[in-house]
């Protein structure tokens, strides 16, 4: 939720399934959280659980999320679990014996040997720990008591096997547009079955790579898979499921470890396992969020490691594990956004799956479940269908959540203004709603929508962080990143506790913190707000550094033209949505919505017309179709009605 997050996949009992139904009425009364999964993703679990980093969101019934968490464990079961967990503190130091991995390639039949009694208890303890980490998710806030049982709100996603042969590095919004034009005919694959060999296939599935755009539900799938294993429902042939998120691995990227010590660091419940145990058990390592990795993975030139007690840099350990030099019988599951998937050589991957998000019917089902007011859900669905941009973006569950928040707010109060039809409209209203919620929570004499100078300053600093890291391609930030942008860590922590929908603080191992925006599109919007603010304040240093022009910007149309040209030069389109937001923010209507965050400009009609003319002139044969489409979108953000027919013709071509 939903980035999370992320989003969903699976029915109550299915292990991260992919499928097309929104499933069970059980989800009616609880919000969906598309957080990022286990261990380092943005889901929030109890205190002893690591918070997951990545948006959480999408609620099916948000008012229910405030209730306390229901615990279905009996007192006897809780007492037994506490007994097992209490033994970890007295565990002896791990064995240091080293065991060669040669000969372990075909041990699937022996993967569950007779185990020492204490080892079986260790496994049970690990399952209890993993269950506690994965069984609750939250929506939007990490406040105590707001967790919701995953199995009550889990909704299946559409997952397919395979993808196009070429790596898709186009902006993810463009990928969604192509997906929306396809008739989905691929055979869905349930998440719990991703390592199972299909009848027509004979090869062993060892490494699975799951792709999907930001916020579509990859981490949520990982969390559901882990929970079902921990509860004994699925994949019980696997001895240990070991989630290791890239965002948490980043925290120890400069350290030296053996694989055994790495597991002890991230999973303290496994302190008693020995090196030889790892070589005979059937293990599944889950590396969630490759796109968040700050490692340089070199699969060509690296030290070969085949011993789980051999110490090396973390990146070398990971490469050897993925290649099969280290624990060749272990299963590997990697999740990634499409543009980062190229880091794993095709020769190392046995199966590729893709999380597609919501189908059209699932979009409608989401809004029906989200609101108990049937008339309200119908009005919202009707409005989304009328806007091509909104309808396409609602493939992503977390975007459905953003849309629901805005439209519910506007449709349930005295609202005389026009409902948002463009992305800039929608995100401007979303930010306004968050500002209002903050004011309502903390009180104050000013009107709910009015910004204090402190709020304005903090949001613009977050905008600077968003912009600078958008250029670098980063979506996860650390304390040092915040400080470089003039942000006080404690101040951000307090603010994120109020407006968690905008910016979230994720506590992970070692008591260090990881930060992220709930979704990449929110980062792109705040980046555009920051850059437009720099333009209105005539901050030439920041503008010239971004545009890389020697001549100063002379006017609004000149500024937007140069920004567009810079975005068109990007091979992966990483600035496409940012530039669309920039054009939308040039309209006074959107500046008014943001209530003082931007200095309102008096744009004369002739200036806006110059911007429109520049966009239409840029749409030439010199630009590839994949890049040209964003010019049309910029025109739509500026509400140029004359372009609608041109877009329809272009999309048919």
C-alpha cells in the first residue's frame, strides 16, 4: 500500500496468487496495505518486526483501519511461542565448521534430513518470528494499534509468466499505457507456484525474477508468500524462507560477512544453525526491491565463493548465491522494477514473472469495497472512466488509493469546483488533503488548508530531496541524504508521523532509518513543485544546473521548453512524469489548489498559448513514438482540449 508498495495478490489461503478476482468479502471491512514486504519493506509490523519500506496504501474501508488488531492465537499457543522465542537469547555461538558445497546440487530429495531436536525448534521459532513480521499490515500510518491482519484484506493481483525479451526502460507510466492497450491473454501464475515446474517444462526452477512497476504489489506478494509458509499453508517442502530486502542490505554494503553471519544479522532467530545445516536444507532466499539496491553487482569479475563460512564483501556473497556457486540447491526469488532488472544476467534466471496490477474489473471492485456508500463508489468509478489518464494509472493499486482519498474528500463536502481530470489536478488536491489532515490533528487557529511557513519550508525541502534523487534514480533515502537537503531528521520523523501518505520513515535493523515517498509518482510531483518554486523565485543557479544551458531562462515558455527537451533526451524517460507535472503546475488553477506553497503567477493567456505552441511544434518525426506520447500528455496536463483527437489518432497508429 500499494508502494505495498504495494499491493496485493492472493486470496486468503492462496499464497500470493495472481489472479483476476478481488476475492472474499473478508476484505470488505479492512483496508488494503500495499506496503513493501517482509523485513525491509514498508509494512509495519509489531515492535519486534522490521518495518517494511514501501508504500502502504490502498484501503478497502479506511475507517475500519483505526480499530485495534485482532489476535486469533490462543493463550496456549502464545505461551508456547514465547517459550520458543525466549530460548534465542541463550543460544550458543554458531558453529564455525565449514562444509564444502560440492555434491549438494541434487539433494532435493534429502532436503529434509533428520534434524537435531533443537534445530526443529529453531525452525519453529523462525516461523513464529516471520509470522509476526508478516501477519499485520498498516494503511498510511505506523501508529500503534492500526495494524490489520493480512489474511483479512489480501486481494489477488494479476501475475503472468514471462515478459518481453527486451528490457523495458521506458517510464513506468508509459509501460502502464501499453499494458492498458493489451488484451490480457497471458496465463496467470499463482505466486505460491512460482517455483513449480509446469507440465510442459522439465527444467528445474532455481532463480525467479519478478518484475513490476512501482507500487504494483511485488512486496505484498513476497509478504503473503512468507506468511503462508510460516503458517504452514503452502510450500512446506521448503525448510527456511529467508527474506532479505535490498534496502536493508544497503545498510551493511561496506561490511564483510560470510553467508552464515549475514543470516545471523538479519534473522537472529537462526543463531543456532550450523554451516552444514544450510547445505542440506532446502532454502529460499527472497531479495525484494532490486531497484532500491546501492550495490554494484559484477557477475563477470568476482571472487568465487562456495563456502557459507567464507568472509567477503556483501555484494560478492550475493553474486555467488545468485549464480549458484554458493548453496547451489537454494532457491532465489528477486523482485524488481523493470528498469533495474537488467542487473541480473538472463543466464542466471530460470523464470521471469510480471505483476500487472489491477484489471479493469478489479479497479471497479476496489472502489466498491473501499466505500460502503454505493452511490459514492459509482460516481467515483464513472469519473475515473471519463479520464483516460486516471483510468490508466489505476492499474496500480496505490494510485487507486490516492484517487479514492481525493475524490472522497471532494465528493463528500461542499465542493463547487471541478473534479480533477489531470494528474497534476489530482496530486495537487492530494497534497492539499494531507495538509488539511495535519491541521485537523494538531489544531491551530489558521484554516485547515492554510500552510504555515514551517510547513511550507519543510515541504519544499522534501521537494528538493525528491528532485535531486529523481535525477539520480534513487527512491530510497538515508539520514545523510536528508541532511544534505537541509532536513532535520527528527523534524521529518514527526512530520512523517502525521502525513505518512506523503513521506514515510521506515525503521529497520541496527536502529537505522530508511526513508521513502509512498510512491514514485509522489516523489515526481514534489520534485516538480520544488523546481517550479525555484523558477518563480528566479533561482537561476538551481535552474541552470538542471537544464545545463549557458543562457539564462527568459520566460515561462522558455523554461518549460528546455525542461521538455531535457526529458526527451533521457533514454529511460525518468523525467517524463516530472515534466508533465511541471506543465500542469503552470496553470493558475493548480497553483491555487496548493494554497501558498507556490507563489502564484499571473500568466497571461498569450504566455500559456506560447507553451502550447512549443509543445505542438516539438511533436515532429525526429522524436520516437515512445517519447512523443509524453508531449501529448503535457498538453493534456495544460487542459488543451484540441489535442484529444490527435491523441486518439496517435494511439491507433
